[in-house]
C-alpha cells in the first residue's frame, strides 16, 4: 500500500523542471498530502470507536488507489497535482492510524509499544523503498507509469484486506460511552498531549527531510567542480529510510529499557544540533551532504515509534481512537507545514544556495528547540512496565 507514498518527492527535481514549478509550489504539492491527512484523520480514525475499522481502512485504500491512478493519467501541472495528492492524503488518513488502532485494541498493554513499533517499521520500510522504486520505474517507463504502479499495488492491498481480514462487530455503545467527536477529554490528558505535540514537531522535521532530501542532494551534486556521485540522491534517501526504520525500532527498545522521556529528549537534542549545520556543512561536498543527511535522519527517526507508543500507551482506552486521531492530526499538521516552510525559505532567499539551505534547515531546528522545551515542561508519564 505504501510503496508509492514517496514517488512524488523522489521525482521532485525532474518534475519541477518539467512543470516549471517554483520551490514554493513544489513544497505545496509535497505538503498537501499531509494537509489533507490532517483534516481527514480526526473524522476517519475517531469513527473506529463506533464502526468496524475494516470499513474505514477499505475506504482509505480506495482513495489511495484512485489518487495514484489519476495522478499518472491526469496530472499536468500545479493545480491538478495538488488536488490528486490531496486525495491520496485522505486515503492515508483512513489507513495508517486505523491499522494502529486495530493493534492497540488487540494487544496487551505491556506489548503495545513493540506492536506499534512493528507497525511503524513495516510502513517505514515500504516508504523507504518507494524512493528507489519510483526513480527506477520513471527512468525506464516514465513518471506516469510509476504512479500507475502505485495505484496497482494499493489495489492489491484493498483486495487483501477485503478478502482475508474478518469483519468485526462495532464497539458496544452504553450510556457511559463518550461522545464520538468530543476531543476535550483527550486535550486534558497531559501525558498524551505532550507526546502528541512533540510528534507534531517531529513529523514537521521528518517530512521536511523526506520532501526536500532528494532535491538538496541533487543540488549539491550539480554544483561546479563536484565529482560524479557513487550513490544517487534517491539511493541515499532510500537507505536513510531503511536505516531510520531500524533506528526507530532500536530507539523504542531503548526507551522501554532506559526511559521513554530520556530517549526522546536525547533524540530531539541530536536532531537540533545536526539540523543546524546540515545545510551549511553539507554544501561543502556531496560526500559531506550524504553523511550529514544520514546522521540527521537517524536522529529524527530515533524517537518516532517512542512518541506514537507514548500517546497510545497513556491514552484512556475508551478514547484511544480519538486520542490517536488528535496525535495524528497534530503530527501531520507539522508534516504539512514543514515542506512549505522550507520551500518558502528557499524562494525568499533567492533560490537554492548554501545560505538558503542553511536557513531552511535552521528554521526547522528552531522549531524543534521550542518543541523540546515544551515537552520537558509538560512532564509526560511513561507507559506501564517501562523504566521511568
């Protein structure tokens, strides 16, 4: 299902030239996926507290199939690309946290953290591979064929779930059942909100690197006097996604053993330090850029599973769907802002340059510094059975 998720950022440098897009326009097309997700997820995920999550999941996958197929057939510039990427964002809103909700409802609380990590890891691996797959297919058959394949793989996922996942009775309603779209108790859960707000900044940073990483490395590689690269930008970002997934799993295991809050603070500090210099030092050479982007990605991914598991594990069980909806809405709200923010900084700075990239990544580091201060001040709880 997720194999086509990052075809757009993988093909971004070529698509910007083909459609004569500005950096800001390219950032909007990247970001609208997360913006549509942000708007749809509180409705779709919260509905799983009342109806069978399988129905919501199938709706989401159907939107993904249609969005990818129509992108390959009809997209011809900024506005059509914007609309169709928004449709795939709605599709992702109906699948990602819906799957997580199913896991959270079925596993023991002490196993929840590892179950969430496995779910996130599977998505991370397929998302990472999408960079290489998209670049390979586009190079051989054209960019339209790449998006057609993305739609076909999502259609296979729809059939798999429709045929092999058993339907479940909706949760029983009682007089004490919470109101479906009443998010006020969720917002009053200080621990869950601390993890969710940190996840907002985390996803802003992660999706900025996902959205602009290929373009940054491609810019560095094309500067005068640079030797030929032995790893393409898409290969680097693919490797980053795979290594980042391992970092996320390792980070969650470390948080179980040594303390979730401690691990999150360390990861945020590392990402702030590396993000402050990646645009400046990375411009020295392609090798330097490649190494720094990889280090930056590991620092970002290190607390990915830990933050989501923290929200799920400290949510009230009867409001877990609504809590994960708020968590995801905040996270992808950050993911929506990040690519647009960096695209605008690049344009405001006169286009891609050492100074522009340094400022773009530096602004993201400043956001992370503010998020770290907020997370520490809110003092969230750990999950039952973990080190404090």
